[in-house]
C-alpha cells in the first residue's frame, strides 16, 4: 500500500548540512532546494549558526530582506573577497561620475549650439550658467530677485553693471 503523505525535499541548508529538515526549519522558507548555491555562499561567508541566530533575532517580516541582503553580500564576497559589495558600490559611483560628466558636456554643447543660433541682441537676455547671472536687460536672476539698481555703479545691484552675482 502506498503512503498518502507527500514527500517534501529538504531545504538547501539542511541538504548542505546533511540534516533532517523539520517543518519548523528556520532556513526552509528562504533557501529552497532549487537554489543550493545561495545557501552555500551564505554559509561560506557567514556560517550556518550565525545565519540561524540572525534569522531568529529578527522579526518574521524582516527575515526575507535579511536573507536577501546576506545572499547579496555573500555572492559579492565570493566574487571579490577583498572588497565585496563595496567594490560594486565603488564601481557604480565611478560610473555615475562619468555619466554626470557626459551630461554636463552635452549640456554645454547644447548651450553653445543654442547661443550660436541667436543674434547678439537675443544673447543679452540669455542665462549664462558659467557666470550664474542674468543680463540687466532681463532684470532678474533665477532666484526671482529683481534688479533695482538701474545702472552700473555697483550699489544695490550686487556685482555692478546691473548684473546680479551670488
């Protein structure tokens, strides 16, 4: 006669540790048998007992996030034992810096292109970011301050010549 109970394979942690996976296994929900490498990396870096203690110390709502974080850090440490995820963060920060320089260069090129298409009278009221000023013809800066100096003696207007500097 066949048994009516279904067979549940042990979780990746219990299989790796060669122990029986009990229904209340703290590892089972987070280390499925289909992904044994995830537990192997976490075990190699943090150790099974440390992970079990951590999972028992955090609330059940936080366990999935804790396991995801441990698995990410463990995989990063396996790939780069010296820097781990800090190396990934450093690489991404350098990439952001490079892309920001590309954006700044594209904006400067766009401004040059727009300025070359304007006549000299149109350029007088054009915002010039390298000097952070509005021309006196416009009468205000990007902060909404109105130029009340009315002239070029430098008093009341800030930078002289009717231009606002900050």
